[in-house]
């Protein structure tokens, strides 16, 4: 059993974006702060620190996690994918391209979390309805775009992927 | 907005987990999905001495049939339930209710037990459990006990859990033949906690119906009623009225920033009768 | 690709900003560590809306390991002077409470520590002895004699009052056939960008100066104000923008008092300090749009002509007047006639202090509150006079052949054809069909309503409009104020690479892309070949008092400065190339990356080579030509004059137009407002980039719709703040927004060489009132207020109406 006393600093090792990473943390250090300020993966953003806005969303052991409401000590041995890892995935190039062409981002602060959600959602849903996409995106707050461009981009990417698969 | 200091404990076995609870008692909080707890920690609205992270207790993630009941362990996530063939067949009401719980992202890690243990008056999972007449399993070093969810939830964010206990499972009565379910809610935005939620199920008896009916968000805990009804005339309207009145006559709705007691009372009737109508109408007698 | 086959401007050029944002490589303020030894700040904030500070005991907190230092208001007040505004009332505004707290969330103490966790721990160990005082949060209540007074040095809570008369409203009202009178409360809202405030401040002793990195968005007229508060000259205060900013919508203007606080604290504590606002701080303590207790009277003749208007604006500024306030009530002032011909107008403005957070820029700035009155009055008049609301507006529109049009309070509307825009709206919305739907729905007892709204969208502000807060005599005494200067710089370096420097501090609006489009067209290059630097550093000198990201300034003024500086570079390139090619400059064109002889595609020299010659071989340049390629344009639109003696002012450079229609049905049982149709027509002049323009319209609509339906910063009567989290302050999600149909009705602006108008605010200004009008029409009642929450709509739908 692992126990970390208040104020004690311990090393946490995990795999982030396919690479072994480790850094120091206290029991109370938030995962978002660990990713950003210890591992220097600043692509993950913090928007509310109370599990609502979705900006800090990452993929953790196959599930979506709000990294603001998880502790760094929880991810010992875990596999994490952040926006930097998604950027290295060429299969998502056309998703990013669609985001750009459809105006799915403006300030881009919420975008890393949204990309994490979209990639997770599309790995399970081959043929999503627009309603399902809208529902999935409702777990993120974006104040710039009005969301329409995101919905169009995700729908276009999903349909392009189906066509690609059937060829 | 960072948590106050605490000791972090990650037990590898259930014995270790309940041992920690025996050690810390009320001063420890159990973290499963962490979505509510994480926010409360960050806002320093809770300041536990220890956080007991149960995510390594993989034994608790099961969703399984136990006799006529479905048992969902403390790490069964909301998304797991939605994807589970067992829940799909045996717990159609839960499936209907879960569609209103949070968002795709929060359901990914959020657990069924965590939601019930948190005891928010508007939470859909506890409402479904209450409407079905399910139980909560509590474990401590003193042993395991089961209690009906109606006895477990005492009020807003208050439960009958002792300081050294943890919620280890929920027991859900499985669907009965011919059962129909309905779930409706009104919330300000998609995915918000309900202002009022209503759940109902019904199954035909030789004469009349067996039913369950529940309301969430109206009072400080879910209200539920189950029973058999044999209307004098076989009229859906009469059954709807009779069942609804059985709860509504003593209704004492909450009033807060979001909704007045009058509005809640009205929604309780509107949504309550809507779900009852829907389940009674569909069940042939 | 663009408007003509050769143009980049007008084309759907994907944004140059996106690659970094989509890959996690864009750097925001909280990502930066520009110096070694940075310490982290947490602020202790007042739990009381109003209280005297008896004593602050920091001893226990200072003993916590990791704490570097703690400062309170008295420390800061010794080193700084209060922040000033155009309001002359004796209201001293420091960035941290001194002696008294006046709103829940006001900073009381600053803790610097090794990290933010420890800093927050220390705030809990500070013992503050407060003497709670009665609080007041309602602006009308604050005017009563019994109300607690916030600033004892002032007479009361009314800290500014002015009355204005244009034309002869008294006569207009005396001959009116119908007078509409409405009064209402407008709620407090906030644009809540997803990135909160952030800053890093560093004081150096040799030389004596401050450097501050932040996501401050301007207006940079606040830079000399900050310097004055710090008792230094402007060149001792260097402001540096983070490379990217996570949204602003105006609110990051309200960051500047914190910059003063952090700068002073860095000096007092002797180390660089970093502060990142958290979401709870942002909601409770940053800035908000003003809540108001307003009233309007609108006089109509029997033909439905709007002949007179009277505005009674009672603005709750919160606890302090923070510059550029009181601009929010003066932004729309010069355009008090909206898009209508009416010329007899009275305006009564009162500013009131209460125990709420100070107000400031938020999307639409003053527009949502202004249009709520005017456009509610128009729809109410239409129903009362039984004239179709679209027709009523058409009768009153400024006619398309009278532009440029001088509005009664001094605004100069650059161009427009409002009737054409309205026709297009009715067509895309299917108005005739919607009316049939409404009739059918009503026949079966359902509550179906159609709401309209129309208005102008002022863009590119005159920095002087806020001086309307002073009388003409006071203005004369203070010295002249006018203008809205934009600064743009274009260079081509010795390798032939182009760099553009902007002064518009964007926060996601794609200014870099549009600037690249403009420069690419001018220089015959491709947008991706142009590097655009939008992060502003005041030490670079490339800024003016008007610089910053507000009032749709970019497409109205800044693009002109970009075109001007790029045009000068182009002229020089053509002159040098002409010399090299031995042809006249007039015979040289820039296209496809080459300086070539007009009409001879294969001729000429690569632009890079021409540019290189200006650097490497100045002696070879034509006689009298300066070396290098550096051009800075400072452009001040001529129209932006000082206010005249009759309080008329050309408040902005371009005036876009928009008109909207909402068709809704209300479920009486639940209070749900179901949107059948929402349509919007915009005149933004020439569309510079359709991806960006559509994004601004949709984003503005989302803000407007959220404000209409969900969003409110709530306080209880005792001044306690109730909207502290994103679970209480409800921003619309993807599942809450209805479909938006929009179209453009274009009239090019003569105010800049590109023909574009500023845009981005319009929908956030108009959507709230359009939704209110639709609900009012559905329920047949006049007393509709925002936000249209379920409980409120249900109550209105089921109780007696007050019309």
C-alpha cells in the first residue's frame, strides 16, 4: 500500500504520450499541475479547477479524466495522452485540419481538452450522429466559437474516416 | 485554488482500505472517480486528514448478476454501466437515467457508488436506485451490511454511512417481465443536475400493475414509492393519479436560487404524471 | 481565393495561429517563466461585501515554511497612488483594500510563497479583524438616503450624473400619438474567457524599472495610468504580452490594477512574482458587465414614426470606478438613435457605487444594456400600435441614401443599407411562414412568439468619448482629447523575410492571419510567408494610447495601418526594382513573390533579392532613398474628433449593422423556451476572412444567447456573492445553443482602404433583447427581464401579466 504523508515529496513515474516520464510531487499536487509544471507539458490547460469546464481533459488509461480534479500521485504506472501526444498521431492530422477550416477554435485555450475528448469518443464511435457529437462536446465550455465549427469538423472527420476505411 | 495538505493512501486490497477507514474514521474521504471530491478538495470545502484512493481495488469494478439482482461495485463507472450488456437488459431505468448524468467526459470516470454516496438531492443514480428499491452495501472492519437506499440517504449530502465504512456496492433489483420504464428531468442546461427528475417503472400483474415511482430534486433526498396497484376501473389516469397523490400529498419542496418551491411542486406533478402515464399506458393488463 | 481571383483578403484562409494551438505548442501566460527565481502569489480576499478592516495579523502566516512575504493595503498605499478615471468624485481606488473592503472578493492581503499551494495555505493563517458594515447591492437602493455609503469622502453613492439633450425631446413628446414607457433591471454578466488573468511582475533597481508579462489586452491608455499610480514615468513600466491569450472579450482590461499591485509587491518583496487568477477569483473579483436599473420612453406619431426618446440609465459600477469606466454608459451614447432617424433625444446618466465587484469591459460593452431598452421599446410599440414590428423598424430606418449619416449625438455612420438587411432577414428567416406558425399555434392555445431586434455596431473607438462624463467646461479645462491611433510595422529583413508587428493584442480573433492576408496582397506574396507578431512589448515602441483589443478595433482601424505600412514597403520595393530593371517604378508590379514588369509574367526579380539590396548595398539605392525596409504607420482616423460644446462626438470609426429574428414557443408547463428559428443578418462591410467572420458571429451569438437564457452574477440582498463556480454561473454548452441562420448584407466602409467594418460585438449586443422580445411576444407581456431561466419563464407564463 502506498502512503504519502502531507508535505512529503515523492517520485511518480508514468508513461506520457508513449514516453516514460517521472517527476516529484506531493500528495495534494493536482495532475494538471504535475503535467504542466513538473513534466513541462504546457499544452494541457486549466480553466476552472472544479471539474466543469473540460479544458484540462486528458486520456488516462483509456478513460477521459479531468486532470484538475485528479492527484498526481494517482498516476503512478499509468498511461496518459495529452494534446502533445495527439499531435504526434498522424491519423488525427485531418481532424486538426478540419478544426482549422471550420473555425472550430479561436483562442484555442479549451482546444487541447476537446481534442482529447474527440479522439476518445471517435475511438469508440465509428458512425456518430450529430446529436451524439453535440452531447459529447457539451462536457466542454468554449466561450469563443459557439461550437458549430467543432461539430462540423468532427462530423466531417468521422465521415472521411469511414470513406477512407471503405476504400 | 489548491487542496489543503492531506495524507494520500492507496490501498491494494479491500482489507487495507477498510483498515485505513478504521484508522482515520471521519477524517478520511474515499476517492473513486474523484470528480466531486476533487472539486471540493480544490475549493477547500473539505479538508480531510487522509484521502483514500480506491482505484487500485480492481475487485470493486464488477457489474454482475447476483440472483435476481445486479451488483455494481464501488469502481463501476457510469460509462461502464451504459456499455454493460447486463445493465442494458436488467436495468433499463438506470440506462435511461444515466443519459442525464453529467457529460461523456465525467461519466468516463465517475462511479455509480460515488454518486449515491455523495447524496446530492438531484442525483439521477440515487433516484433510479430508490425507485427500483435497491440497496447500498457498506463495508468496514466490523463487517458488511446492506441497507435500502431510502434509509441510507438521510438528506442533502448526508448518509447513514459510519465514519469507518465505505460504500462497496449497490444492489439493483433486476427487470421483471413486461417492465416498462420512464425517466424525465428538467435542468437549466443539458447535463446539469436536475431541478426536478422523475422516474417510474411498471410491470403487469394478473390484475393491475406492480410499479415504482420516484422524484429527485424536490426534497432534500430522493422520494420513492413502490407497490402493487389494482385500480377499480382499469384506467391509466386513475392509476397515475393514485400513485402520484400517494407521494405528492405530503410534498415539501426545496426552494433555492435556481427554483422556487412552487416551481418544483409544479414540475414534480408535470414530470411525475408524465412518467407514470408513460409506464402505465404501455403495460397491458 | 479572395474577393477577386488574385486577392487573399476575402478568402477563407485557414488561420496561421491554429497549428500551434492544435498541437499544444502555443504559449500562454501561465506557461511562461521568463526569469529565474519567480515566487507565487495568492490573494486573501474579503468574505464580506462591506466591512472596516480593524487589524490584519500576518504573524502566523509568515512563520509557515515556504512563505516569502505578505503585504496588505497599507504597504501598497505607501508605494502607489490611487488609480484614476474620468469621474472626478472622491473615490480612491487602490488595487487592494485599504482600511475598508467594499465588495466580497476584494483583495485584502497578498502572499508570496515558493508555490501556489503554500501561498494559499498562508492566506488561511492570516487573521483579519473585520467590522462588518451594512451592504447595498441594488443601484436604486444605493441612492436612497438610508443606504450605507461606500466612500465616505463622497456625498453619497451617486458618483456621477449628467443630463444630455439633443434636438427638442420635450416638443416631440408633447405631440406624440403613443408613448411607450418601460423600466427594468438588467442583470450582471461576465464574458468569462476560458483563460483567467495571469501576470508576472519584476522590479529591477538598476535601472529603476518594472517589467510585467501578462495577458492584459489594453487599451494601452491604461499604461500611463499604471505608471502614474506607481509614481514613475512611462518608460519605467514595460508591459509584455504573452504570445497567446486564452480569450478576453474585453475582460482582460480589468487586469491592470493587479499589474500595479504585483509590480509594487515585487519591489517591496525584492523578487519576481507570478499570479494566476483562479476561476473562483475570476467570477467573484475580476470584472463584469454593469447591471442597471434603466428606463426608456419612446414617443411615436400616429404613423409609427419614432419622434422622441428619453433614456434613464442608472448604472451600478460596483465598489469603485475603474477606468475606462464610465465608458460603458458612454459607448453607445453618440449612437443613442440606434439605426433610426429619430433626432430628439434626452439622456440622463447616473453612476452608482454599490457593494459589488467593479465593472469593466465585457463583450458588447454597454451595447446589450442599451439595446435592451431601445429594441424592447420598438417591439412593444409595434404590438401596442398594431404595426408589424419589421415594418415599424423599416419606417424608422435611416435611409440608405443618406450615408455618411450624422447622428443627433454626433456619431458619423459610415455606410449602410438597413432596409436591404431587413429584407434579407425576413427572407432567410421565412418570416411569412413563421407568422402562419404563430397564428396556428396561438389558435390552439400555445405560446408562440416572434421577436425582432436591429442596431448599429460601433467599432474603432474614439478615446475621447469617455470624456462626455465631464461637462464641456471641465473638458476645456482638462485639455483636448481625441483619436484612436493604430500602429502597424512591416519589415523585410536581409534574408527577404517579412515580419508584421501589430498593436491589437488579439485573444483568439485571428488578427495574425488577416494581417498576413492584407500584407500578402500588397506585396504579392502568400500569407504563410508573412510572419506576424501580435504579442506587444511596450519597449518596442510599436503602440499608442489606443492600442489593444477592444471595440472591434482591428477590422475598423488596425487593418488600415497594416495596409498603409505594407503599401509603403511595396512602393519602395517597386522603386528599387524599377531601378534594377531599368524601368519606371510605375511599370513594376509585385506578384507571385516577384517584382516584375507589368504584364510580363516571366520578367523581374525575386522580392527577396530586391529587399536584400536595400540592406546589403544601400549605396546602390536610387538617390535619396533610405536603407532597409522598415515602415511604421501611425494611423488616426480623421473622423475621431474631440467632443464638441454640445456634447456631440464621433464615437467610433465604422458602424456595422445587424438585425435579428427569434421565433420561440414556450412550454407553459415547464417554462422551457423552445427555439424554432434564430436568424441574423450582418453588415460588416467587406468580409476579410469568412472563417473568422463566421466565428465571430457565432461566438457573439453564443455569448448573447447565454446572457439571454442562463448567465447571471448573482448576489443576495446582503451582498453575498452566489455565482462563485461554473456550476452556478451557467455558460451555454454545445447542447444548449439553437441553430443560427445568418447572412451578410454588405455595404463597404469608406473609413479604411479595405472596406471592412469592425465586427464581433454585434450579436452579443442584440441577441439578449431579441430573445426577450420573442418571449414577450409569446406571453403577451411587457415586463420581461433576463436571464430567461426556467423558473422565471414558467412564472411569467402562469401568472397575471403586467402590461
